[in-house]
């Protein structure tokens, strides 16, 4: 059974840093894309950073230059380093593991972890 577990969330001061980590068990993540999404209450969940199986990274403009996504296929982890945090970064963050080229698409989600930015 595949499990996706996030850790590292919590309260951080405005302008501070926080690192989220996601550990995957029961799955060889080598050929999967790994991503971080976030969701504000009342808003749609949005992808904010992705890293493909070959290490290509993608960020949405609002986090580019402040957030860094990295993966470790041996440990089956994907991390999100967040710097210069802003109030609008406060959200529930979700780890996503996917292989959209599979049929049906292979997608796994973590349970989500809260990030709060205090001004």
C-alpha cells in the first residue's frame, strides 16, 4: 500500500523560512513526477512546484526564486524549501506523486500539512 506523508509544517514568522518534507513508502518513485500543491480555504488547490523524474523543476511565478523543490529517489522523498515567506503563502500544503502517462493515471496524495505565516 502506498503512503504519502508530509512533515515540517507549522507557524513561521513573516519573511522566515520553512522546509516541508514528504516521504513515500510502498512505491518506487524513480519514474514518477513529485510535486507540492497548496490550498487556501475557499480556493482551488493549485500546484506550486513540480520536479520530474529527470529532475526538471517547475515553479509558479509567485514562488519562483523563494521556494526550492528537491527529490531523493533513494530515500523516496521530496522536499520544499520555502524562504521569504509571505502571508499569501499560508495554506495547507499537499504532496503529490504522479505518473500521468499511465493508464489510468497513477496519482497519490498526502493528507496535507498546515503552514501559517505570522505577521
